[in-house]
C-alpha cells in the first residue's frame, strides 16, 4: 500500500556546528491528537504486511493509512476489544494477525474480523517487550519477570518460578529489551543489568557497570551491520560492545556518549538513530565508530517543522525507508529523505510566527520572501528578518485571506491567487492590492474567484488556473 502525504513546507533556521557534532534540523511532519491520534504519548510503532502504520500510545491503539487514524480502545462491554489502552509492542504474528503487548496482557488482532483475542496466561500482566525465537516460541518481557511462550501450543515457562530455569540466576525484575546473538544466546536488558542467557548450557552471565556499562538500567539493545552491540540506558547513556567481544562468555563494553536513550534504531547498517528521554532530543549518528558525524535534533518553538518534543520514546523505519519518531508528549513525527531540501539562512530579527502554519505557496524577490498561508500573506525582509502580514480588510487589501498561488512576472510584479478572493496585484510603492474578480456582467472577467495557479508565457501573457 502506498501512503500518500500532502506536504507544503517552508522554514528558515540557523545551524550551529561544533567539532563533529551538529545541532541540525531536518523537516518533520507531525501527527497529534489534532490529526486524530488517540494520545500524544507514543510508545511503539509497526508496519504490517498490508502497509498500515500501527501506533501504540499511552491511551489507545491506532491504525494509520497515511491520511486517517482508526483508533482502538478497551471496552468492558466488548470482550473482543483490546485488553488495555497502554500499548507497548506491536509485531506481525502470522499472515492475518498481529501480536500486541499491552499493560494488561498479550493480545492478538485479527485483520480479517477487525477484532481482538487475549492470551489467558498473560491476562493482567504488564507485557513490555517481545521477541520471536525459533520453533514458534517467543520471549516475553514483563514488568515482573521473563517468560518463554508458545502461544499456538499454549505452553509457557516462567523463569521466576520454574525451579529448573530459576537456577540459572537471572538478574532483574523488569525485562525491557532482547537480542539473540550468533551463539544463540539471549541478551535481556533489565532494571538491574544485562543478562546473557545460554539455554543450551543452562548458564547465565550478568553484565553490569563493572563490565563497562554506564548504568545497570538497560532500556534498549541494537546491533549494527558490523556486529557491534549497542546498549542504551535511560539513566546513563549509550554503550557498545565491539563485534570482537560479543561472542565472549563475559563481553566487555565501552562507553560511547552520555544521554538517556529510550530507543536505538540502526538504519542502512551505518547510521544509528538514538531517541533520548528526559528532554535530551534525537541523535542521528553516521559511521559511529569511524569518523562519526553526530547530528542532534531538538524542538524549536518558532520552527513548525522541528521535532515536536525533545523526549523520544520510539523509532521505526518503514519499508519505504522513511522514519517515524514517537515522542513522550508531542505525538508522532514523520521524516522522509524525499522531502525537498532548503538552504539555511539567518534572519537576525525574525521573532514572530507566521499568520498560519498551513503554508500553500512561496516565492521570493530581490528583497523579500513571500509566504502564502490559509490565513494571510506573509512578507519576510531578507536582511532584517522583519515579518509583515497582509490580510483582507476592505478596499486596497487582499481579496481574501486564503492564499493559494504566488507569482512574480517578468516586470517584477507580484500576483497573488486566493480562495474566493480572486486574483490580486500587489503595489510595492503603496503596499496595497488591486483585486480582479469574477463579474457575471463581464464575460472577460475571471471565470472564478478561486485562483490556484499563475504562470506567464513568452508573450508576457498571464495564465490563471
């Protein structure tokens, strides 16, 4: 399925660089409760086999088709509703079902019936993480322990209460992330360190700050294409285990950077996206162990295309290579490399907002940037950065506030197309407008007062759409 996104983007910002770390900005599209998302605290993301983006939040599950959200909530009146509104993990279970970890258990969503069933064994348990193993088995991490589950056969092993497996000496109560290495060992991050569990040998080793971790609170694990294992701690920062160390019985770690990583995502093998909690923003690290370039993305109050929130919860890349970023309080952010790039300019005195955040048209002359929005025409002085807004307010002003087309002709005249306000010609000397409208008594007037496009041919004739 192809996700369609309509984007009209203009923003001007200053990029400050120091050493190999850059406070940069890329363009993000935002989805919040205003666009239909159930809640602005986004906890997990997934794309199913049909192409839908699934968004798990603190209050509700969402299915997104690129334009609209379908929301799912728990309901006491409906036994086939989801078990809990706090969604922690979403994965594909089989061709027609998703498996979903919630703060009330493990559920299965059937895409053919648009309904949920629940795993009785995990009912009431806070299921935080999930990883598929071989033979139909799954590792399930909860707030109160580690489980090995075969849902099809309804077989479950509780590593906290099973006498055989309890003897391996797992460390920690809350299990938050998993990774399986080339030796078949399970790396399980907890609130008390990193367990490396070898079921074949019935042996577990625990990696803590003594082995190089910056904190024993292990929030996420990721591996890059070279085999280096990256571990994030929301209480300490980002560490890594070099590929040569990973297969050792007790691997050693090196500290990489401070921070509060909530999620780590490897892109194209050579990029790490690191989402930090506690207001520490989003990092993109290119070639992390070979002359790294580190870019930091933060919310900027006057940049509507900066990331919506500085506390990041989750990161996901879809099959088109586009990035989805879930935040703690700012909803969902979307970034695509296909977005057009704009040069960076400095406006020293630009301290006001545009008249409206929905931008429809943009042009520039020698002195000004002109920005057409749903609520007025904005003019920014290139030297001073001063912003002036033109709106409809009687004779000599715009015919209407919704500006949909801007064009500067060969005579350096600015033409403005509006919705319901006809075609407008700007006078640079008087800063007023002449309005050309549809006139039922004049067959040579505009055919409509809605103007969406303006162009000029080689004979200096204007064409109005």
